C-alpha cells in the first residue's frame, strides 16, 4: 500500500485509543518500538480500522483492530484474519507476514493484530486510472492468477481444516447474511433485499461440493500491486474468509462489470469502454480463471452474481448501521451504506434474467 497517495491521516475521533499503552505492549514484542512509535490511520476501509505503525528505528508495520462499540454477531473477526494469513504465508498466495495477535481488550480496547507493511500500489478504482492499457490488462489477469492459486491451496495441509464447515456453504451464507441484514436495518425498507432473500434460498445450486479457502472480499481495493510491475504482492482484508465455494469469490471479483461508474465508494465498470482501457471483459476473466483453475465450466453464474450482490448489500447496510451509531471505520460510511438498495436491485435484475451483461454461454 502506498503511503504517498492520501490514504493516511490522523486517527479518527471514534477510533482513538491509548497509544502509550500500545507502545508499552509492543516494546518487547516488535523490533524498533523501543525507540518510539508513530500511529496513523489508513483511510477508505469500511470495516476493521487499520493503522500504520512507524517505529523509531524506521520499521513500518500495520495494525488492524476491531472497531469500538456494539458489533454484529460474527462480524469484525480479526482473530480469523490473523489465522488465515499466518497459515497462507509461504504458499503461492502473497500475504504479509504476521507478527502478533493480541486478544486482550485491556491494551487498546479491542483485539488487534500486527503484520508487515507491504509497499506497493492499491487500485481502489477497478478502472485503474494511472495505468497504461497494457498494465491494466496484465494486473487484472495477475489478480485472476492469484485467485486461482488461493482456491488451489491444500487447506487441510496448512492447518485450516476447521476454519469453516465444508458442507452447505451457500445455504449457510444466504441464511447468515439474511440475519445480518435483518439485524442492521435502519428504518427504510428495501423490497429488492426481501425478494433476494427468498429467491436465493429457493434457488440454491444443486451441486455445492466445491470447497476452497475463499477470501470473501476479493477485489482490486484489497490487493497490493508491486511498485513497478503489474504483479500482486499482497492480498489484504481477510475478515470474511472461510471455507466455501470458489465461484463466490470469482463472482464478487466480477461485480464491477455489473455496476455503474461514478458512485462514490462503489465504483463499477458499466459505462466504461473496456477495450479502450485495456481491461479484459468478464468473459475473458471467466475463461482465464477456468483455465488456471482447471475448471471445465462456470455453472450457476447468475446465482453467484445475485448472491454476491445480496451479500455486499447486507454488508453495506451494516456500514450504514455503524455510521448511525458513530463507530464506522470511514468518514464516508453513511454515503456508502446507502448504496445497499442499488446493489439489491441489480441482484434482483440478474436473478430475473433482465441483466444483459450476464455472460452468454456460461451456465
């Protein structure tokens, strides 16, 4: 992640904690802290607050913690993030090295972990402004390669056999996000969410046997590119990771193809000329993933897209609820949270077969 592009700032008032207590705790646990510690907050995230730690000796680390206040059940599980990245370190999936996990709330008020800072570029906008057309295509295909590598990891072999239940992933996910949405309603009704809740439960794919480590939020904004090359050097934000169906990750990665451009905090690609930008089409992404993963077909694509939109809408509804409580991780949380209705409507459109960009020839 780059520290020169406006992503850093002072700690938001809602996320302030005892920096002296943190320094004391880390002094014997993290090299360089004994010579001083500076803390800055990364901007842009909507979930777990994330901070850059600069030790007095010049070492840089990243601290990620739970937000303060009352949280939704099973949300903001930094402990799981730490575990999955520690397990994946050294595999073909690039992740930062973990340094420590602190589950004691007495230190800074919530559990947190510390990992290496990985320098590079984060493309928050899927249109990747600032890159050349060739770099856009190469970086997007590199992201597909890393996703296929993640889904190929021997999750039992790296100690993640109990990281999630390996059966009925989609049914459990639909139930979970239906409950999360219901728990985070802020007053306004979203008819499309109610429709999707019922449709997804009634249209679960018959074949759900595929199981892999899934990231849960795999998108350009959570990937660090090399400073000079269009290669992925780190995958971040594993809060939603579990054992699940790999096509859920792929569909989530492809959501920008179905969302309009120009919405703050929710950038899509519809309206862009993909060929002019050098970006691969959704069809090309699916073909590349199928080849790299050894998968013959991409089945039930409309379901996976609709499910991904439903889940993201439920997540953003939670962001809106935290904004109303005053403990959201980003200053624009209320605006972003308000996009839940649009996402649900797009999901309903895809489920009903009214979205023309669902890829032809894909089941």
